[in-house]
C-alpha cells in the first residue's frame, strides 16, 4: 500500500474537516411519512438503515446474520444488536452484505459478538425498540449494555456515525471484518494511518461468490491504543492482515463531546475510499449532513403528491416510494473509477454505474415506475447492464455485489432495456444493446437450454431439469420483448423468429384441466400431476416458487391469446375466480414455500408472478373483479406496521405494485407502453413528470364502500379502452375515475 499517499490525504482530511457545504431547504417535508421499519418483521426483509436513493452505503444495525429471517441483517423480533455495518439489501429472500461492521463499546475488550440468547459473552448489546428511530437517511438507537446513544446518517458513499459515550477510559470502537450477513470473509486487513484515520478491506463469498469493499474511517478526535484480533490471535498492533481480522480502537470519552466517525466505501481501493471521504463529506456537522440527506429524499418524494384517504395511507404510500428507490446500488467512486464485472479496475465513460439487480422481481413494476418518474436514473441502470455485457459477455439476471447468482429464472434485463429504448432513451448504443439481449436468448446455459427450447417449443422436463414450465413462460415474455426491439430496428427476420417463440406458452396449456403443465421430450404430460403442489428449485418440480394455478396466468404479452385457450371470456373468468376462492388449508400435500405468501385463495401477493393477475379480469370485461381484489390486497397486505408487508419487498417490486395500483393502473406488459386500468385507492395523485408537466389522477367519491369504477375520463373525454398509454401520461392532464359502491359490468 502507498502509505505516504494515505498520510497526505489523511492530513488533507484533517485540514478540511470543518469546511461546510451549503444547506438545502425543502419546502414541504414528505419524509415525515416514511417509516423504514415497515417490513422489518419476518417476511418483509427490509432494513431500517440510514440510506439514500441508490446509494453505495446503507449504514445501520445488524441484529443477526444467520437464518432466513436475517436476510437483510435486521429482524424485528431481536432484542440485541451486533453493531452497524455499511451495506444492506432491501427485501430480498437471500442473505448477503453486512460489510465493514463497527461497534461502539465500553469495558473489557471482546472480539466475539456473542448471541441473541447470550449477549453478555460478546460485544453485542441489548436495545429497546422504544429507543429506536428510523427516518429517511437517519437511524438512532441506545445500546443499553454500554449506555451509548448511536446515531447514523450518510452521503452516497460515506456512512456518518455519532456516538455519545458515558465518561470513562475504557471506551472504544470495534472494527469487525469477520462479520457478514450469510457470507464468510476470505481476506481482510485493517491499518492505522494516523491517530484519527483507519483503512482496510473486507472480501467475502456467500450468496455472491466474491464481493468486497475497501473502507476509510476518519475519527473526529484522536484515538489511542489499538488491539487487534487475527483469526483468534490477540495482540497490540497498528495493522492486522489475514483471513478474519478485527481491531479495537481505544478512546477517551466524556459525557459532553460525542465521538463521530466517517466511514467511506469503495469497490476499487483504499485510495478510492479516501477520495470518496475527502470529496463527498468534508463537514463534521452531523445535523447538517442529516438535513442534507432528508432534503435529498424530499427531492425524490416530491415528484408525487397525494390526497390520501387517511394518515396511514400517506405513510404506506411514501414508504413504498422510499423502498422503491433504495436499489440497485452505486459502484463508482467520486472520480468515476469502479471495480468491474471482469474483476478489473475501470474508469466509467457513461456516468455512475450500479449493481444489485433482482430482475426477476423488478422488471414487472419497479423498472416501469423508474422509467416513468425517474428515467434518467433508470437509464444509468440500463447502461450498467450493457457495461456488464461489454466486459463479460452477459447481461445480469440476479446479480448482487457485481456477481451473477443465477438464483432466479428468465433474462429480465431484456424487458428493462427494451422498455427504455422504446420509450425514447437512446443514450446507449442500440446495436450493442440489441446484441446483448439476443445473445441472452440464444446462449445455452444451465437454466436455458435453447436448443431443446427451439426443438420442442418448450423446455421438456426430462431434458431441461427443474422449473421447466416457469422457464418456458418467462422465456416467452423475454422473446416477445426482443421481438419488439427487433421491429423498432427494422430486423424483420429476427422479429418473426422471436414472435414465434413468444407463443410457446400455448404448448404447455392442457385444455383438459385448463392449466399449464409440464411436458417431456416425447410430448407427454407430467404424470402423476398435482396441480396444487407448491414447488421451488430446491424442491424440484416444474414451477418456480409456485404451482400450476399460479403460473397459468403468467402470460403478460398476449392475454387475448391466453383467453382464447380457455374458449371464451366467461370460461376464463370462471377459472380465474377459482384461483381466488380455493381454500389452501383444505388442500392436502402442499409443500410450504417461504416466498409464497400473502394468500387470497391461491393467489400469492407476496410473490411476484401473481402481481399482474388481478388485472387480467379487465381483459375479460370484468373490471369489477379487479377492483375487488385490489381493494382486498390494499386492506390486508400493505399496512403501516413492522409486519405490514405480506412478503419480501424484493428490492422495491412489492412497493412499486402499491404505487401503480394506488393510482389505478398497472404495467401488465411492461414494454407495451400501456398500463391496464384498474381501480384507484387514493383520492388524488399528482405526478410531476420529468418533462415538467403535471399529470393528475383523481378518484371521485372514493370511499370504503365506493371501490368500483363506473366511468373513466382523460382530459374530459371518456376512455373506452382498457388501457392508458405512456405517451398520454407524458402529455400531462387529468385522468378521472368515477367511483361507486355498485359494480358496473
């Protein structure tokens, strides 16, 4: 390492410690309605960390690192905290991150965290929820065992800690590079550069096969002796390097002066972390930085203003918007340098780049929401995907920490890229983008055997391993998306090829039972067949986190074609009704799948393949049934409480569904440029569009009883069709729904 560089930059940091940046004023505070604790109970897997939109850093408490309940690192039922780490996922069903944990402590030095059941053997501390505060860009708690008040805020790349210690000479801060959420450290170091600066790295593997963050920590006051732990060996030293490393930093504390610590991250190097620290956070004014974070969130949130039914709805709405803006996450340093997907250091030529793409979830509503309201940000996400393709020849499917996990199915970077291009985003090379999406749909790999797909017109369950039905349906949608870009680029042969593929779903529809069903390479249906059995990849079977009843409706691009398979709209509606009316408790032999939650009958709102299903009634001329289901979901599964989410928020997808459905329309087919009209749940929503125009959605006479739509008007003219177009919204204006307590069909 370049120690001289560190010392010079650390000296610059000291010289600039009290440079203050101009405060921003916010006219109206919408952050008061954001509650980051919503969804932190068992199935939501959200995290109450101090975060900014799409930031590299999410700094906050870790209460556990093992088990499904600790996917984000925080679980509502826990009553001890291990410390405060700087990276967290929001609402995923897999454990990861928790990088660079620090913990303020008093008393004898302990390097083991202990357990929730027995915190006294380690450095954990008890805490009480009554003392917790979580706001947009801010977190606070009291560590009962130490008498320490801990507060956190941040800038995009720097976590800012403020600790109020009791007076004493046994105070300190522990850095733990062994700590991680569901993963294991394989390399780390921690080094003291001067009496107020520490640098280091943590590299780990787990759900992501390899990810790492460098850090630079700057203290507001000089620290004293440092004690290190290296894979169990304890000594006094200013540097420790190995597999698992830890360092205790001794402090002199008083009851009057807090100790503050800035911790910057970088994907590239210690130098990168020091640059991020020096350039991005120059002040030691904690309240100023917190106010700036609050102002940043208000700038995003004020794009949408609402007249809510009640205060609880405002909390649910703006918390949903908050959750929808947490991920993906930044990887570029302040100077544009980043650690690439090819494991090399690069300088970005196209602005900030991002990782953490849960595309199987987020292509459905999260990216359409960003494309509508934050297209510039969405464009950077698309550029990140294309940059990944340029480096390693693959688009992401389920990528975290710059690593492809292959956890889910489909190639759903495709609809995100195609949607951006069709909506006029030409800031990226369309030919390179088209090359990337066609490659994704032709490159054979473990979860996509295209040779058999084209030979049989589906993935045969005897040749294509598990999840063959779900993979066929998901791939058919991606094929359709490729076809739309091929058409836009004048590639007629490709258009015809991929549109033919997009109809493969029909080959798995069994008219004798009116459900989709697995077939083998000889054309035989799966026998024996248990239509109600829930399966996932780990259990085997033909469906991904679901069953035949849930997956039969997974045709987003050709709903009229799906209806025709049933023979009539009436038969389609009757079968669809059955999905919502079946009592799962009366069905024998169902394998429980953790992600299949939020049930209405067998409809599972807690899992993404169900998210568009309620809107299918509208295609069959029964919008009244759409209205009934949407209202039931709002009443049951989006509550302003810690257990208010019925399933994993999945990087904002659950929240984006709420936003669209609250407005009264939803992107069943995300690349179509159209939204299917439903039934609004909010009295009035005003969108300040990126082009500066105002689009208002008004639900006249909306009430608990008045949940049905009797008429829809756009700028005073009756809307006769089933959709509203993206281009119509961009023109601004007024979309009115007349609501009634009587269904009109």
